[in-house]
C-alpha cells in the first residue's frame, strides 16, 4: 500500500449503513483529527486520490471535506489543498472541553458580585425581589400540616398534588398535560442532563441552536454526543439549514428555546414552530423545549410554548422556575411524552432519588393559593419597566452601528458590535470600569464570533441601567474609533 494512505487504513465505509457515505467519511476523518492521528497542518489527500483509494465517488469526498471545513476541522487554501485545522478545547467532540467549561462558569451567576459593580451579567432575580414573606407562610403551613412527612423520601416522580397543580397551570398556558406525565426535577440543568442520559448514546447526534445555553452543551458532551449547531435567525432556527442537516445527520434530539431564546432573546415565528415540529416528525427526532422565561413575555400577545403545537408527542417540555422565582430552590419540571417517560423517570431516580419534598409541598401550596400568579404579575411589572428603560438607554447611548434585536421580554438583550470591534475587549474594559457583562463567545459551541455581548437587566434598577448603559456606550464608541484616534 502507498505510504500516502497509511493514515486512512482504519476508514471503513459501508453502503449498507443508513448513514450517507459522506457522513461516514466525515465521521472517520473527524475521529482521526480529534485523536491526533492527523495533526494540525496535515495536508489531506487530493479529492480524486482519496476517492479512488476508498472506491467512492469524488463527490463523496468533496462533501465530507466541505462538512469538515464548516465545522472547523480543516481549512482550505486555494490552489494548494485542504489542511487539518488547529483543534481547540471547544471543538464539538471534546467530552471535557476546558474552554467551554470555563465559559459555562462565566454565564453561571456568580454567588458574590464585587461591591460597587454595576451587574449586567447575572440573570436571576435579585434577593430583594424574592417573595420571602409569602414563601415563609406556605412553609409554615406545610410544616404544621405534614409534620415529619415533609422530610421523608419523596416519590421520585414528584409530590402528586404538585404534579396536579402543574398540570392545571399548563392547561391554562394551552398545553395539554396530565399529572402522570409530569416529572419534578431539581432545576432545569438536571432536566437537560437526565434527558441526555435517557435519550443519547455515545456518538449520537444532537442539534442545538447557535448560539445556545452552554449548560446544555456541557450536558450533551458529557454523554459523548456529537453536537451540530443550527444558526439562529431573529424568528427562530435557520430552517433551510435545519432541513439539510437533519436529512444528513438524523439527530436523536433537537434542543430549542422557542420563546425568548437564551442568549439572543429571539422567539420562533408560528411558521417556524410548525416546520420544526414537522421536520422532527419526518426524521423521527425528539425535541427538548427549554422554557426558562416565557412568563416574562411582555408583548401584547404572549406566545404559548412550542409544546402547545405538539400533536404527536415529540416535544419534551422543560420548565425552570429559577429565572422567575427562586433559583436556590432548585425546582423545575419536565412534561414527558409517554415514549420517553420510563427512561426519564429512571434517570431522575438514578440521579438524586427525588427533589426535596419540603420544597415541592411548599411550592404546591404557593400555586394552589394563587400566590404564584400574583408573584408573576408583580415581577412582570418590575421587569417591564427595566426592559423599557434598557431598550431606551441602548437607543440613546449606544452607537447606532451596534444592533440590538427587540426581544418579546425576558431579562437580557443581545448586542451585536460592528465588524472589527472585539466583544471580549469591550467586556474586559467594561469590567475594569466596574461594569459586568457576558461576552457572547460563551454561547457558541465552536468557532465563536467575537462580536456579541449579552446584557442582563435582571439585577440593576432603572438608575443603574441608565448609568451602566451610558458607560457601555462610551466604551464601545472608543473601540469604534480608528486606532490612531483612540
Ligand atoms: C436556558 C437555560 N436553561 C436552563 C438553565 C438552568 O436552570 P436551573 O437553574 O433551573 O437549573 C438556565 C440557567 O441559566 C438557562 O439559562
């Protein structure tokens, strides 16, 4: 055998396999690159030569090279061929990617924010907005009522009265639900993790939005799943890209935030919701809908969850209470299609047996007494004011070359800086001046563009919002000046 192909002897392509030949070749080459068998700078064989060696059509090699290039594994130089790129820690397949884990930490709210800082990074209600007195009263009522039972092992699926209350709450949101299909979990992060454990095996494909919530990427990677991103547009995923990739990769799971996506704030149009569900049906993928904030949709016609359109039980609905209630309670739930319920319940049990019974009982009373709805109405009023102040301040103080999509609500804005201005540098400079922000790079699984900033108005009051955004506008304006003028 020619020396030239020694590196490729392990490649076995099968025409019997359901997966297209070019995806098989893509997988095999990617494996060689990740394992270091083809190192940075290695010149790949010309298309025709590799095609002849593997006895496939040259088009198969062209498509595999194209996909490798799209996913950052190789780069081409016109006239001289395709080379292996430098694979950093944030490559899609690295199960313990140090870069991404560090980024994940960057978006997990800091327990302690330095004094005198203007905090536009934290995305959770500040302690002074938490309804402590109301919660204290339901806790006391539960303790009087249930005594020691509140502290015994709880049913792993969750406290039945709470599951019933949640099913009722969902019906009011337009989602058909029964207590039997509700699984109480200890936070949405656990929900993503147990869905990943239930559905994904090593090497399975999972689709995510690009950008997306880094905690989900970390959970999928921990299963050894392969992540394929679909670019976000301001009305949802790029459906053409989804269609091409779903045909190619046949993912088991598609992870989406249909309402007020984290980090972009984009929400899916009705047409895209229907297309997404239709494509998932056609290619037999499950959808994990992460609804972390839809209660803070302050538009005139709030959107129902994607789950409300799910006619054939394909959407696993995940709801967190962290961003709208008390993150430290560690309380969330999954609404499970029957096809996955047994696996999800087993994974939950294996994970932590059950979510705190005391918390579940107290939250159930909170829902039943209608205090929850009062709380949501109260925080909506507060956040509507912060939302309006933030958007107005951006309009007034931030250079017009910075674009900011108007989200339907939520707690954050997504700023796109002009070409050539580094978001990381702006964030670092802002931090040096006491203004905390999150660089957008934290939310891209790979090949993160350095031009986005997520700005949270969850913690800052109106006066701080005005002060902070004015300062941010000045910092960005300086970075926009030609280098000699800075
Ligand atoms: C989109 C999204 N999903 C899930 C989570 C995790 O939420 P929880 O605190 O309920 O685990 C977060 C937290 O930031 C989030 O932003």
